[in-house]
C-alpha cells in the first residue's frame, strides 16, 4: 500500500456521498446472480423497491429520506434455493422468496422487527 497517497478526508467523502451521513436502518440485498435470476429474483427486487417506495421507506437517488436501502448483490451461496434475500444488519437470509412474500417481509420484519420464519434459512447473528 502506498503510504504517500493522499486520501480525501471523511468529511470530503461525505459531501460527495450522501449515504454516508444518512441514518440507514437496514439494507435489503436481493441476489440477482444467474441461479437466483433464473428463479425470478428481478421480480422480487422490483416488488421490494415498489412497495418500499410507495411507503416512503426506500432510500434512493430520487428520495433520500427513506431509511432502507434495497440493492442487488451477486451470489451468496444460496444458488439452489434462490431467490435469496439478505437483510442487514439483522443478518437474516431468506430463501425461495417470491414477489408475493415481499409484503409479509416488509410488514413483519422491516416494520415489525420479526423475521418471516418460514423463509429464514440462515442467521448471521
């Protein structure tokens, strides 16, 4: 690593990246890698984004007031049981998620703090 390299200060970075100063509560990561995509993960991602946006919960470029970020991710190793959805910082991994499951995950887990047990396959914490 080059010790002489000058990096911007955290304050400079925060001025360029509003997410750094935002109080995000959770991140919802939807796997869109090959196996999950083949099982409909794009529709799951769209269902999350649509519902979270409708309820003003989604943090995104058009509205940075929401407290949940919904993003794609690559394979998380659940290829055989996708679409996979991970909720951080809760450390909850869901499997076989469909667009029809999304309202339940949002209402029970993201709003109420209670994971949807029938879809949970792994917990990191």
